[in-house]
C-alpha cells in the first residue's frame, strides 16, 4: 500500500500530495517508522512548496515547528533538520546552516546522517567563503 501511495504522488500538486498522504494515514493507520516517514515526506512537500513561493522564512519556521510539535529526536530529528538545509543554502544563510549541521551531528552522532553532515562541513565552509567574496565591495587592486 505504501509503494502505491508513493507512485501515486507523482505529478500531483503539493496540496493533492498532502491530501493523499492524509487519506492514506486515515485509512491504514500506520505507526512508528512508517508514520514518521510519511510525516517527513509531508514536511518535504510543504517546505518545497513554500520555497517555490520564495517563502524561505516560512519554510524554516515550519521545520522548527514540526520538530517541536512532534518532539523529534535522534535520526527523525536529523531528517527534519536535513529538510531545513535546502532553504538555508538556497537563501545564502550559511552561518545558520553551520548551526544546523552541528545539530544534525549532535542528534545522533554515529548515524549515516551525522557522517554525511561531518563530510559536508568543508563544502559548506567553501560556499560561505565564496559568498563572502562575492558580497565584498569592489575595491581597486592593491597587490604588493
């Protein structure tokens, strides 16, 4: 049933996808990991939809609310924090992204997500440095 739900989401609007997931949850009453996965998918859909509308702050607030409302911990929290990285990176909020990377690692230090986050830190530092260079006012070259 889960696989048919996932394949049935393709090509639908965000609202239609969320409605389909909600219907699936009502009909099948999943629990535990499956319910958590579905909740995470809904979060991704909502965040993606907000980003299409250029509502970055709303997307970030939605992730924070999702984590708090569902009292997420460990790998579930890492998944939600991972969703938060897209809006942060797309909007150039690299300092906030660095904080989220640390939260991902702290939530479950031995997990795959933590290993990925640790590996992403140098790339994030490079992105931040490149953005800082672009944002500096152009000054005449004073090479010594």
